[in-house]
C-alpha cells in the first residue's frame, strides 16, 4: 500500500537526520529543539496506519453492500473518505512539522532533498483517503465483471 511508501520516506528523513548530525558539530542543540522524537513519530505513524486500515475495511464493506451499483458505492466511499480526511490532513501536518524540526541538523544537500521530498510526502499522505477509494472501486468493479 502506498502508506508504507510514505511512511518509509518519512522514516528515511527521520533517520537521516541523526546520521548527518554526527557529521555536524551543532547536533546536540538541534536535537534539543526537536518537538517530537522519532519514537513518538513512529507511534503516531502506527496509529495513523491502523486508522487508514479501518477506513479501507469500511470502504470495502460499503462497496460490497452497494451490490455492484457503482454510483452508490462511489457516494458511500466519498462519505467515508470525507470522515477520515481530517486524520490524513493532521498526520500530514505532523510529518511536515517533524521534517521541519530535523532540517537544521542536516547538511545543505540533505536539506535540499528533504525540502523537495516534503511536499510530495504531504500530498501522498493527504491523498490516502482518495487513493483508497479509487483502489476499492477498482477492486469492486473487477470483481463484478
């Protein structure tokens, strides 16, 4: 699932910071400024992943209940996605904040990479409900054909 890729990308940024910080002399000061630890981010990521799993299960059940009626399935999945969208948006903000907190401890080339990856990660996380809807609809239409 794409959530794994998003979380992997954020983990790379999270774990790259300490590795690069070993090369940077100001590492202790940067670490003290971090509002969230890597462990806290992992816990939040696990909770978010569980919630997105619940959303996907809910969507699959709704698609099955629609009995092949694509319009009903789409409308029902839209409603489910809308309920979970605030959680995706909140987790995207959490990731954005974590990445920003790690930037000072990265060397300039890593900062540039993180700056480029940040918006992509943000868009992917915010797009998870819509992507799940598309995947569930595609699976439902493949089953009914």
